[in-house]
C-alpha cells in the first residue's frame, strides 16, 4: 500500500469520510499548538520575538527553542517547560477522530494495530539513498533539509518515501520549480507540488492566505521556499567541504510534449507523502 499517514489509511478503507478527516485535522491543529504559540500564551515571547526567531529559522538548521536560547530570548528551563507542555497536550489524528465521534475506541484500536502492521514493511524516519548514487551524504542532506523546511516553514508534515533513480521526465503537476546548484558539485534541485500544497507553502512564506486562483503568487511563494531551502542546503554541505552556489529559482513550464527538466540525465526522485497532498523532490545530477 506504500508509506502513508493513518488518516489516509482509514480513508482508503472507507472507515471515515473525507469531511470527517478534515474536521478531525482542524480539531487536532487547534489542540497541537506550536512552540511559539505556547511561549506567547505564557508571556515568554512577544509577536515580534516569534517573527525574529522564525526569520532566523530560515537561515539556519536549528529548532525554534534552540534559536530562542541562542538569541537570549528564552532560557533552557523555559524551553524545556514548553516542550513538556507540547508533549503532554499533543494528540494524534486517531485520537482526534475518536474525540470528534467519527471513530469508536474499539475501531480505533483495531485499525491502528492494522496500520502499524502495514507500515512495518517500510523504513520510515530514515532517508534511504538509492544504490550507486555519488555523494550519498549530500543527497541525504538535501532530502532531510527539504523535509525539515516543509515542516518548519509551511507546517506540512511529510514522510520521505524511498528514493529511486529515473531518467524519465516528471509527471505533470500544478507547479514545478527548479534551482541550479553549481560549484564543487552540480545538481538541479526541483520541487513538484500540487495546487493545494503550493497554496499552503506560498501562504506560509508570504504570511497571508492565498486564493487558489492566484497562480503567480503561489509560484513566487514556492520559488522563495526553494530559495530558502537551498540556502540552508549549501550552508550544511559547506561543512562537508563543498562550495556550492545557487541560481535564482525558475518555474519549469509544461509544454505539449511534457517537461524538459531531466533531459535524458539521471534524477533521484523522492516522493514526500503528506496528509495535505503529496510533493515530489527531484534531484537531477550534473
């Protein structure tokens, strides 16, 4: 059945309805507050503090609390207190479905056991590098950073599916944004995103809700996401002794005979599975 989230698993088995899952996710998000929201409610941070930390997060691979301590805005005890609050208050989607009355406790326990058995066939939480890939640690860095930035900046939780190598062009999607990395190594970094995930990414980057018809604004938002992510990637791989420059992000336009991104080269495809809609990371070598 492939790597997936529990809500998707229940949908495919017709145990819940799409609208029930949407309502449960909304309820879950209202309960699972982000670190900054807890700190704000405790009076530890101001709105300006949160904005400052979030801007810093765009430039460094650090958690929100770590940055707050580094900047001297919070101390370690306050960070630990908030992390404990988050852990204690956190509810999973199954619990949200049960609390909303869309799933009985008995069905929840049964299906959760079946879900865990199904997903045990897959290695999750670890980025798998296809065999024969040059600089596997660099590829892992790029996939890892993309996953982190989607979660931190766009609030999109993703699971990285197994990567595979192909010389075929990507399937058509709402947006395909590409960034050329050149220097000690050469890659073309690309994100293929659906209408919904493009809208979510762009809304968080721009800081306001984007209407679905605003395609140009969504493209600009996803471009900026790719630019920020690649900036963090080159900072990370610089620690490995690789000097890399990035070009401005560009949209790859779908023509009558498809995209012209791969152009016969080998590319590593990483499906990024999310309840919000799937995204694909494409790393074209050379």
